[in-house]
């Protein structure tokens, strides 16, 4: 009962399909944790940070393309926005890595 209320009220409002209620908790938070760990704790060299994060962003982007956790409301707007976010991050890291 509580899980159903939690899924339907919080994550349904956020646009997630009900079977992907965990997407933000696991995928986004793990992505942010890895970004902060690699940038502030593990590496001090900029090139090492970019080499480490680029494959991780690519993996998260591929996972987003396969799973598509958001609902199909408004012509898949939320899925397309998240794909644009990953594409922008990956392209930025790739260009910066090529310029170093």
C-alpha cells in the first residue's frame, strides 16, 4: 500500500513509468556519486578525470536509450531531454579530451 502510494504520487508526477520508479534513485544518484568521486577524491589530473568519466557517461546514455524510463506523455519529451543531457555531457567530455 505504501509503495503503491509512493510510486503513484511521487514518481508518476516526475514522469517515470511505474515500473521504473527506482531510476532516479539508482541511476542518477550513482552517476552523480561517480562524478563527484572522480573529480574531487580520486583524480587530480584533468585528463584522468575526462578519461574516466567519458565511458561512464556513454554507458549511462546507452542505458537511457535502451530503458527509456519516462512515460510517453507529450511525445516522449522527458526521454528526449534526458537523452539530450547525456549527449551534451558526452560530447563536451569528448571534445575536451581531444583538446588536451
